[in-house]
């Protein structure tokens, strides 16, 4: 099934079930009003939502209405936890090479994960409000999963069972703020502003054969100012699957329902597939030409991030945003 949260003036929105083709929707208020309610009581409420989803897809619901992505908040508008990883090691290696930095020890066995802002997420068509163009504004196309409850020290092969929903994310970075923050030795804060999510989050069965081994084996399309700059395969080169990432977080703590875990920027070794963030393009330019030639985003720039299935239809709907001044 596919779920979304419609804007209604509240912090958490109104839960709706969305048809597989993203054409129609139905309020779920007879079952639950907010997505967090469902995550907290998944075994009881999700089967009821699944029944509504089946009826909606079969055209048997009485109060369906046209689905409008512009009405969407993030599927989970605020979360107990947002942890972003760097699961595509090719991207990590490239960025370290560009700045002549040593790779972290244990890079291939221990995932890089950091916690980001989770008290508010952006909807798929909400503008990206950034204080200054001089901050090095960059988009970051990636996948994210929403978890159920999971106990501390759960191993990766069992942690993958905690995945409840999958969505797309635009994890924005302000790269000119990164060096100063890293120099303090405590990681990212101001350089990682609010993240945006796709109109809908989907259960793993909606991905069919593309959901395999804790990864989504489909290309992510990134379109910057109307030009497609990336069509990166999200599957084979994801060095740590989502089970690894969730288990990493759970090494020293319980993970609660409603936590969100991001894959990190999707990246491929094949340069012809493009890029899912500008920083990667600039890193390639630095290693090949000694200096970056591609500028970061400016006010008025647009970014569209979308993933389509084997049938060519959008799975999550598109993140479609414009960068604006405060």
C-alpha cells in the first residue's frame, strides 16, 4: 500500500491511502488519523489500511478523490529519529580523494551514520528556504526507510524485518558550512538543514522484485533545472543494506517505531549514470581537472527527484522543489 499525509493545518497532517497509480486517494480517518499511530500499532492497523488500499485500487471506495502531491506533507512530517548514512562507499571514497583526506578506518565494515534534524520535514513540493546562496546549497537524492520497534543489538538479518515503509528523500547539504563543523570534531548540524520526502511512502511489497536483499534495485532520477543529471542505480553498489544500517543504530539503544533511516546519496562508479548530488560532480572535476567547474544551487534553481518501476510508472511520486531566499 501507499500512504501519504495531507496538509490540514496541523503538525502531523491527515493520513490518506493512495492508489498504486497515484491517481486517487482516500482519507484513513476511520482507521487512523496520523501515520505515527499506525507505526505504533502496526500489526492491528496496517491490515485495515491494506483492505482500504485494495478497495481503492479496485475502484470500490465511495469517497475517493483525486490525489494531489502539492497537498502532501512528508509522509511522516516529524519523526522520533532521522539517521542518515553513507551506504554508497564509492561516493565516500570520491569525496575523500577530492579533498586529499584519508578514508575512515573500518569504512568497509562499519557504516558511516549521523543523526539529522527530525522535528520537521518538508513535503515534496515545499520550497527549500536557505539563508544564503553562499552556503553551498546542494540536493541529495536518496532512499529512506521508516522502521517499527526494534530491540537493541538486533543483527542485520533480523533488523531488516523492522522496515515498515520506503520513501525517497532529498537530504539537503550546505557544503560551505561543512569544513568548519568537521573541524570542531562533533559532526554536522547547521550544514544539514531540513530534509524533504516524496509524496508517498510505500510498503515493501509495492516494490515487487526490486526490493531484494534490503536494497531497492531501481534507478533514481535527478533533474536539476529541467536537465536530467542523474539516473543512478540504487541497488548493486549500496555497500550496506538497510538491515545493516538499522542494526548499526541499534548497537547501543532500542529503535522506536517511527525512526527514519536514509541510505545516503545514491552513487555509481559508472560516470555515465550521472550524479545524485552536486558535490559528487564537483569531486570528479577536482580529481580530473584540479578544480570544480560546477557551481552549487542558487535561488530559483529547481530539483526533481523520482524513481520509476520497471513499468515506467512513478512509485513514490516526485520530490519537486525550488530554492528560495527567506
